[in-house]
């Protein structure tokens, strides 16, 4: 890759000759660049390799060589800026563009978005961090949860209207409340070409039995080809809904996985992983997909370093606030919220007095007033008074009471998150006002030891707006069990079990949300706006924002230019 020094040398020559092709002697070049004849030849050769100039040397002293400029000064700067963007070095790109943020935005917008590459339709999206953990059995974050749904298939899924739909199972039936039968599509293949077998499905489903959400799975069998029977320990009238959860995706058999499966997973979904590293995630449409083959050939998620991501190009997967001037954007509130998970098992909040203090002192309104206004606008944050928008289950926001004693408070949060570092600083400020010491613990992929944590800043990251999505969140990936009193968690779990055992009962979402707030297990913090900007999408059709803040790659397409 060309260096910034080479660019400066080109600019020096370009400005000296006003960008006009001319005959020159090599001695002139050495004087202009303040270097030896040998170094001047090396520099000219490098510029020619970059395609910036043509250099036609003439043999013999006193004869004029020909210098032809193929690029302008701005062309070279933009070209170098693009190369830095490919490496995620936005700071470097900004520097070669003379700190011109408007110019940088133009370069990025021309480079990202909808592209055509050798007849293939490519969508490039910016993001602020790598997406390296894509195993649905692991504790994955919101954006990874979306990508997993593009790579893997389950027995069932939720369609774009969040209604239960067929996936690997083309249909199913309830033999009894403890016996479900699923009929599997024939000739389904994994991305590596392996045929999906009932044995692979049974292995994946058996792997779910250690999870609270699926602990009632008793036996999974197959009496005939492409037929799966699931026998349960207790009644469950809603099993097909639970099987649409991310953790229930069907995986390649363990014997066929390599050591890089988390980063390069192999599924049966509409997209397969082509590249995944610190700089970008590249997904290619899977031509052998059993459903409708995606219309977008490739989706590339480019990692733009956090310090510049919002300045350059807001990510489609990052919450954006609605603006009165933007009438074409589809914007709605996150169906969950960011919240503080109090450690009522091992932390200070094990004491009701401490739990009450945290719940009151760190209420959403108190914290909201400590957040910088620009961060509130950037993230579209609104104070939350319950787990879901419109719920008012947290009321401890009135009279001040001091902390029960003077201790050190340990707070944990994801370091690579657009809001959490700012939110943690606001929490620290409020607690220090009360004379408390605060230690902030950050983490990325490796989770903290919960016994050492008093307060954990968490996102709900539920994948849809359905109220029964709370079942998967609470029992599978919220980590509430790790930080709650065993008797409390048993009560909440029993509420879900009662719903499962009743065919006509609505999911008790409000009951669970109210209990979590009133037992001071968690403190709701903020709801955020999610949306997809039409300016970012351009000619991309059907790019409807989902509950995870992204759009379904397999459902979008590009309208040809010039058509009304």
C-alpha cells in the first residue's frame, strides 16, 4: 500500500507543475523532492506503480524526460483514504483528506451502501466492532443474533410479520401436549455441501436440554425418514414458538466442526460466511439454500473504528433517533430496554436496603440527567420505566435516601458498545456523589465473574416485538438466573411453565416485567429508537428495520436505476 509520504511527494510534484504534463530533467525532480537521483527514480517508479503518473525517462544527461499526471491531487488523497477505510483506519483516512470530515463522509458513502461488482449486487454496511462470535449456542449479542439468523435455520422461524412460520420443518403437529411431530424438508444441505440428516437435527436438539428454556425435552427420536418426534417431560402447547429462538438453530454435527466454528460457522441458512476478521464480515448468498435464494449476492459489514463511526456513517444496526426533517425513515422503539441487573445473589444488592438504594438512586431519570445531550440525540435514548415501551413498573424515583454504608461498588459493562461507557460514567458520578467508591469492569467476549459484580449494565436484545419473546430472554440469555435469588427465579420460571401448559393462555409478559422491577432485580434504564435510513439504503428495497436494529438481508433487493 502507498504511504502518506509518497502521497505528499506526489502532491509536491503536482503543485510544482500545476498538474500539467511536461518534459523535465531528473535533476529538477531531485531538487523539488530534496533527494538523490537514485531515490528520485525509486519515488517516480512507485508513483507509476500506483497509477498516479507516467514517467518516460530519456537516456543521457541534458535530455528531457516526460512526466504525465494520470491523477489529480484529490484523486490520490481519496484513493489512499479508501485504502485506509478498507483497514478500518478512519483516523488515517481523515488525515490524508486534511481533516475534512465532509470529504471523508463523501468517500465513505461512495464506498459503502449498494455496489455492483462484476455483475453481483453487494451491500456494504458500516459497524463499530467486529462480529467474531457467531455460534448460536454461545452468549451472543444483539447484532450477532441477527447475523446468526441469516446463517442458520431452525425447525421453525418467525416471518417478517413476526408470525410463526415453517423453516427446516415444512409442517408439524401436536400429537399430545407432551409429544410434537415435525416433518423435515428433504435434500437440505449445509453450506459445506453436507446433507442435513435427522441425526444432525437430533444432536442439535439434544444439546438444548441443558438450557432452562428447553430443560423439559425428554427424548428426540426419528421413526421414519425426515420425521422428528419430540417427547416432553411436561405439557407444552407452545413448543414451536420456542424452537424459533436463536439457540435452537440446527448446527453442523460436532464431529464435522473445526476449531474456528464460532468465527466461521456453517449452517443451512440463506447466507454463508465467506470472510470474518477484525476488519470485515462478508456473507455470500447460498445458492443451495432450500428456500428462496437471496437476491443480494453479498453482504459486507465493514468495521469502522468506534472513535469515528458515528461521524462517518451511522450503522444500520445502530439506533438512530427520528428527526422531523427525515420523513422517509422507518423508526420505532426497541421492543426491550437497556437495564441495570442487580446482583441479588452475591453482591451488595443481596441486602434489600442496598437493592432499594440502587433502584432509587440509579433510576432512569436520575441517570438520564447525567448523560451528555449529544449522546442522547445520537443514540435516540428515552428513559424507561419498565422492560417494554409503555410499561410503568418501576416507580422508585422520588425521595432521596443515603446508601446503607460506604462500600466499593463494582459495575460491569460491554466495553465495545456505543452507549455503555457513557452510561457507566453517569452511574459512577451519581454513586460518587454519595461518597461511594466505584470500580468499572469492562469485557468483550469473555463474561465477567458475576460473583464479583454488584451492577451489570445489560441490553435485552430480544429479537421481536412479541410478548412471548420474554420467555427466551429470561430463561436463556438474560443472565438473570446468575444474579437472582433462587426462590425468585424459580417463581418467574414457574409463571412461564404455567403458560406453556395452557393452550389458550396469553403470555404473562406484564406479570414478569412487574415482578422483575418490584423485586428490585433490575432497574430499567433506556429505550432506544431503531431505524433504517433511506439515505443509507439508496435503491435497496424492503429494508425494513427489525427488532434487532438490522434488516433481513434475504428479503431485500435492488431496484434498477432509471425505473419509476
